[in-house]
C-alpha cells in the first residue's frame, strides 16, 4: 500500500513540530511504517555500496588512470568535501520540500555521477566527478531521517534509525567483497555504470510510491488537523545558541574521523602493510563493517528499550558513551598488531563501538530538531563529512611507516574520548531555542 499524503492546514509552531505519527488523529498502520523503514534501508545500502565501490576498485583504477596513493587521497577527499558542502542545504530541502521530492532528486543525481565515474579518462575528471557525487549524495541520510521522523513513533525511532544506518554498513561490507569480483568479471567502468542504473530505478520507485506524511483519519475535523507547514529557512540563530548543537556535531566528527577509513583506506592499507592479496584484503576489510551493522541493530534496540522503560536521557547517552569508550580502548593497540587478523579484530571492535553511537546520534537529532530534524541531522552529518575529509587526507601521509601510522590511531582515540565526555551534557529533552520540538506527552520521561 502506498503511503497517503496529508493535506496542509494552519496551526501553531508547537503542533507543527510534532511528528505526525505521534498524534492519535493520524491513520497509519505498523505495516505501513515499516514499509517506509524498509525502503530507506534499501537506499542506504545502495548509497554506501556506490560510495565504497571506488575503494574496492582502487587498484584497477589507479593502474588504468596512473594515479598514486597521495593523488587518490585527493579523490577520496573530493567526495568528502562535496558531501560536507551540500549537506545542510539538502537537509533543509527535506524540511522544506519534504523527503519525497528531495530524496528522489538526491538518489537520481548520485546515480548519475556514479555512472559518470565509469566514464572518466583521468585524475582531474575523476576528482570533479567524485566531488559532484559527494554533492548529490549529501542529502540521502538527512532526507531519509526526515522521512522516518514523519512516519515512525518515538518509541520505535531508535531502531528505525539504527536500521537505516545498518543498511549503510552492509552496503559497504558487501561492496568491499563484491566490487573486486565485479571488476574482475565486468571491469571497473562497467561496474559503476550498473550501480548508477540501479540507483535511478530506486529513485523512480520512491517518487511514485512514497508520500511525505501519513493521511489524517476521516473522522477528524479540519481545524484539528496537525500542521504540515514546511520549514521556511534554516534556523541558524537557534542552532548557534544551542549547546546541544555543538556537542551533537562534534561527537559525529569524532566518530566519522575513524570510521571513514573503512570506506577509503582500510583495504589498501591491508594490501600494502600486510602484503595481502586483493580478494583476501577485501574479505578482511569487510569484517569491521559487519560488526558495525550488528552494532546498529543492537544500538537501535537498546535505545528504544531504555526509552520505553521511562529513561529518555539514558536511552541516548548510555549506548553512545559505551560505544566511544570501546572505540578508544581498542584503537590504541591496533597499530601495534603484527598480524592482519589481530589488527582487524581491534579495528572491528572499534567500529562496533563507533556504530553503537550512530542510532542515538540520529535519534537525538529528531529529539532536539523537531520540525528541523532534517536540517539538524544534516548539520551533524556535515561535521561527520569534515571528519571523513580530515581522515582521508591525513591517513595517506602516515601510511608508509608504522611509527607514523600510530599517530593517526592516537589522534582518533583522543577524539573519541572527548566525544564520550561530551555525551554527558547532551540533553535530548531540550529542543532548539526557537522551536518547541518536544512532545508534551513525553515530558515525564526527562
């Protein structure tokens, strides 16, 4: 069944900020809600599959296009820069246009530039295409988050957002495993073209099937209908005067600084440092991502269970703080490991810890952001993209020598420790200063 679109009406800001499915006047079944969750999990999988594909195809691309490691760092960095630049405008589009149009556009254009990746003839053109790919892909997660904000209940939102991001880890893991085989069978150019075509098909289905909000029950008068006025502008003053904003964005910078290695340099590092064959390195590099996918599911489940037990703050803080602690502790010994098995064991535990923090991170954006949840989650993801950019440029400077690569892991561990301490001061029940985003029925859970 296709979700039915709500009709707009006028009302005050307080009502406008309430998620539609938290209102008893909205007619939406559990089956419909989880259809939406499944749809965004699929696009999350495809999005990261397309992003991680370049890591799996790096060796063949570097050979054919005569690109060295430092130059390939610029390719990875071009994506991260484009991703960071366009993130907040894309999140605002989700709040302003709605996730139906905005997400369909984002997926269509990242699919187009994925296809173009298979057509490049040199380094300069590859950097330009990956920059445009980053611009196009920037909106996917904020826009999908806004779709889940509109369609899911507060008590199930942690798991829904955890599953959304779990799709990304599975996409990356399978991408690292499957891309080398696809490159061997089809060639790297043809592999990117196929991925682009699949993305275009998803965008068309989403635009045809999805509606921005559930429909209103027919027995409700128009004056009682929840407001659907779109966000008209980015609330910069509210963001910049909120302590939550700075803490939420910083902790995601720290998390993605470490995690981005999984999508960029982990596979080449295993090949160069441990002398592993390409297919074997792909198998090892996928292990942290499977651990991350498991952590997404566990983290989302824990968030919802603790929330439903009446502990709102604890439901967000506990998984995040435990996750950053585990990441910091396991990153420190990783560069001292002489075998690839032990190195991957440490890095997989670190990734598991980092991904425990993801569901509470995106859920707290909905808590604090309310009707600006798309924009706030985009701001958080922008900080994550900047962390990814810093990581993609810093890691290749250290990759050649063991004593230098240890510096990278020390920096990552330190950032995670600071993020752990920051979560103690994040207040999920405190909305933006200019937006009453907290549901009145949930105030007792503070």
